[in-house]
C-alpha cells in the first residue's frame, strides 16, 4: 500500500487502541516510507504536516513527518517524533516507547528520549540496562545533578571507587553551580575520605567562594584543614586561603601564627621577624604582615640575596638586628638591617639566578632534559607569573644557546597547556601563571574562550577545542555550549548572524563531529529561523566563519525552493567551489553562467568573483556566457587600473592591493596579455596598448615589453605616444635605442633586484638589527648602505627601461652609419683597417669595438656613407678615417 493511501486512513485513536499498538504497526509504515522517491519526500511531508495541523494528536501524521525529517535533516531535533513519544509515554505503552526512543537515539543523543528509555527499563524491571543510559544522559545534560550523584553512589556501592570519585566530582561542580549546600557538604565529606588531591580541594573552595559565598568556602576549608593537620605546609596554605576569603577571621589568624612558629622553630630570628612584621591576630593589615614576615624570615645566615640596582647575587654571611654582612663574591659589604631589607631580595636556593650562578653546568643539563622542572623553577623565581620573553632572558645565552631556544619553547608551550598547574594569563601576550590549585587543559581552553571578546573568536576556540581532542564531556565544554545555547535563545529578539551561527555550530558539532554533548536546549528547526530573516544575503555576509557559511548554504538548499538564486547572490561573499559545484550537480548550471556574466559586467563591485572565476571557470563556461578571451583581457586591464586608483584614494587599501597584485600576476606573470596579443587582432592590440599606455600605475618595464610584443607582430604598428620616427638624413637620432636581447636582459636584472636582492638585504638588516645597538653595528650599517645602492640602481634602470626603444635588424638602413650598423674603415694614421659595431649605451663594449652611438666617437661617425673621409679631434687625439663598408650588424 502506498504511503499516501495509508495516511488517508489516519484517524483519532482511543486510549485503549493506543495502548494496544505494537511495533508491527510502525514497521509497516517504515516499509512504505522506504519506497518514497527522494523527489517526493517533501510533498509527502507536507501531507503529513497538514494532518498534524488538522489534529495535533495525529499518530501517523507525526510519525511519517518525523521519519522523513530524520532522513532529510538527521541533525535536527525531531519535534514531531518527540511529541509522539510523549503520547505513548503518558499511557505507559513501554514497547512503543522503547521503539521510538531507539529510533530517535539512532541519529542523535536526545535528553527526553534517554530519560524515557531509562524509565522504560526501570518500569519493565531491567535495572542493569538503565545505568548505561544514565551515563549517556549525564554526559549530555550538564544541568542534571541528582542523577550524576545517583551514578556516583551506584559505583561506590559496587566497589568502583575510581568511577565513583569521577561522578562525585562532576556532581559537586553541578551542585555548586546550583548552590545546593546540603548535597555539596555530603559529596565533599565523601570525597575527603576517598580521594587525596589537595590541589583539587583548594580549587573547589575557590569555586565555592565565587559562586556561593566566602563563608561557605571557609566552612569546607575547615573540613579540609582537619585532613592535613600533620602537613605543616598544606595547613599554612589552607589557613592563608581562609584569611584571603575573610581578612577578619581571627581563629585562622591565630592558627596561622602557630603554624609559622612550628615551621620556623629552628630559626634564631623567629621572634624578631614576628615582632618586626607586626604579625599579630587582629592587626590592621594581617595579609601585609604575612608578606612582611615571610620576606623577613627568608633573610638568614647562608641565604642568597639579589641586589637589583647593581644586578648582583650575594650570600648573607651574618645578620643581626642592626646589621647584615653580604658576600658578593670578590667583595664583602656591610649594610644596616633596614637598608638590606629595602635593597635586597632574598632568593631560595632553587631560584633560577642562584642555580645559574652556583651550578651552571648541572642547570644546563637539567633544562635540556626536564622542561616541566625548568618551567616550575622559573615561575617560582618570578612570583609564579612569567612570560616566554622573560623565560628566554633567564635562559639565553647563559644556560641555553640562542639556537636551542625555539626547540625549548615548543616543548614549554606544550607543557604549559597540558600541565594542570600552569595557566594562561588572559590579555597578556604569552604570559603564564603557576597555580596553587590544578586546572585541567579543558579549563585553560575555557579561560581563553571567556577572554575572547569576539563572537567568531569564541567559535574558533570551540572548534579548536574539538579538533585538538579535548574532553567534550567536561564541564568546561558544557559552559562553552551553554554560551551558544544562550545566544540561540536570544532569537526572540530577532534573528541575527550570531543566532544563526549558534544554531549551525551546535548542529554541525552533532552531525559532522558526532559530539553528543553539543545539545540544543530549546529545539528549533532551521526553516523557522530562516523564515524570520529579513535580509538573507546581508546576514550571510556577516557570518565571519567559512565553515558556518557553508553550513548555512547547505541548509538553504534543503529548505528554500528558490535556493539557486540565494546561492547566486551569496557567491560574492563566499568565493569557493561549493556554490558552482552545487549549482552544476543540482541542475542549475544556467545560474552559474549568469554569475559569469554578472562578474564581467560589474567587475568593480564583483572583483573577487571575477578573479575566482578566471582561475576556476572552464573555456566552455565562458563561451556559454558569451564572453570572449578578448573581453576578459580588456576587463582585467580595466580592473588593474581601478584597483590601483582605489589604493591611491585610500579605499579598502589592503584588499585592493591584493586584487591588483593578482590581476598583474594573471596578465603578466602568466602571460595572458602576451598570449592575447599573439592570438588576437591588431584592433585588440591597439585597445590593449591604449589602456596600458594611459595607466600611470603600470610598471614602465611592462609597458615596454607590451610595446615590443606588439611591434614584433605588427612591424608597421604606429604607437600614438612615440616620438617621430628617425629619418635617414637626421644628423642625431633621439630616444634610448637598444636591442631586443639587451632589453630582455635589463628586464630580468630589474626583476632580480626587486624580488631577490632587495628581499635578501631586508632580511640581512633585520638579522643585524636583532644584534643590538645600531650605532655600533657594522652589519646593520653595511646592510643599509647596500639597500640604498640597490634602490638607486633600480630607479636608474626603471627610468632607462621606460625610455627604451627596441631596434630590430630589419629597421636598420645600411646606406648610412646608424644604430645597428657594422662599419669597416681605414685608419689613415695607423695604415690599418678597423671595424666598429654601432649600438647603444647598454650594449657598449669598447674592448670589443662596440660603440655607443651617443659617445663623441659614435656621434662623429653617424650618418656617414661609404667613401667619406673623416678628420676630427676628440680630447686631444687626432682621427683620420676613410669609410670602406657599411652593413647591418649581427644582433
């Protein structure tokens, strides 16, 4: 039976009929749905949706519509199928509930379906099957707290402590977010007795203080204090944290003083330091007193100290209440106690400065083999905060050679990102902190995400999180997902690019990356969002992420009957192969041909589209669009001029520079313009030269090369900007005459200076600059001089090329001495024959008897004919020649 006929039989079912339904009823519809042709899917769905409009409780309308949606848009939450599931859940038809749950869950994890499936297993006495479902549910529902604790209790009961602690920790974070004090205290007590992770517990207290209250955080810290009472350093850390939360906590202050007395009991200066620092419960600034005490107590016999003003390291030889004696290596200095405490900084024996001075070789070996230890040491030496630049200063060149720094930096960045006790400092370039509490790699990524002000920057951070294989079941990932869900919910205030991007991102994470935890809290279909967009192309342009733009277009194809036109209008903002390929594969090649016509006609507005199509469209495509190669060359020349003008007018400078460079590359580097001249007509050549000659931005060398190619193909071609041709009876020819070969060599020389030599010298200058003081930097000065000389040479060469006129052998008149002639003469003074070739400045080589026609000797010979006898003087030298023969030179 056809699906259309089956749907006509749909009716309202009684509760008893619904309770009596079995899976077989649904299997029969599934068979019919499989037989639907893909082109008929949409019309069958429309029939089903109309049934739902007539009667909301339509069983088969909802089932067929939902099934087709699963086929066409499997990544979306299926509202019709979910509503159908509710109907059978409410009447306790557990067989159908289980069937529908599994059908929904085949494609995506769904909170309601998982809850319904777990209830189904419980109601049907299948308790062991419900626990794996609970695990799946708490993974995707980050608001689920009690069930997370229930799972932890379950694992504890069966003796799986590792999983129990894992889920207790997850539950604890969720209860803290919900401010559920009773459950927090219960889980906290359980963890303290089943897990030893001091840093984690301090971190929990920090979260409790920021999300609940300082008072509650102090309560749980007191619980922690009881478990570390035999560890003096951990006790001090807990008490300091309590005082940080409540500066007036007298009990914690007294307890800390007792702990200090216990820790420093062996120090002869203990009482003195307590007195000097004012460390007394109830004092005006107890935190300042703690800092003062810890600095003071660090000054002791044998302690290392650093004097920043003189950049020197010393050792305390003796210390009294009034005087400190410090050994600075070769000298021994006495200071008053007050002066010493102000001028000197006490350093631990593990400080990087101390290690560098005392055990340099051991330190160098350790740095090369233990990156984490090195980072910990440097961080602690900088009060637990340090940038990579500062690290380099500490290590290079005294510990690490400059050439080894990059390898160390690569290793360091990996540790800094992965180790739980290092964290990034938001807003400070490559700066990190050493934490007292651990932070997971996922939490570090979350810090970067939170610190990113730009929406699409946040998108990138989330995508990086996924691509770099961080834990997508972590609370940190959940918080990122919540941000995009919150943005998606703001659609009630209007559909923006950020709303659409949030939807596309979340659905893509589920469908393409198969991340079940990327759930949409408030299910919505793309069609509903799309319908509410006022200007679809303008919104598309605002989406600042290529992947999301592609996802938008994919959804448009599935949703909008006029999708081809939408893709055509979106192409200027997404110049990738996706749109042309889809237009072709889906039978809309004619729309792509329209795009080709548009981009030529409107080359100024659609420059990027034109340039993309020049690289990717086929000759057949251009033929279908009625656009010839000649049209394209002329359009490119006009675009070259337009983009250069935009740069001059400071209009979209960066983009127009890129376009100008690309057009120039197509025309000249890829030789498209030369090919057009060779293959085209004289009329086309005239058009090309007219545009080229009037474009002041085109390189003179390129103008000359175009002129030469045209004159080679059309010897009689008259260039409108040429000077009057040289007549045979002219005494002195004008212009910068040269041979074709020499012009080509000069063009290559110019290109090599521009693109090789100047770039090389720029690198040399940069390297020299890095060496330090430029006033005494010979390498830097040499580089600048070399750069200056190259630029001067380039300017001269460019000016000469611009004036160059190529003379070919066929244009040489051998009846008179002129450029391009070979002259045989009798030297009447020396009684011997002499042969000269008359060429230009570039070709001149007196040692080979090649004369520049503009030299005094060359000018004296010009326009002479066979038989002429010449007598003249140049610079005091007499010449007496008789012209014997004139012929065209070989050049």
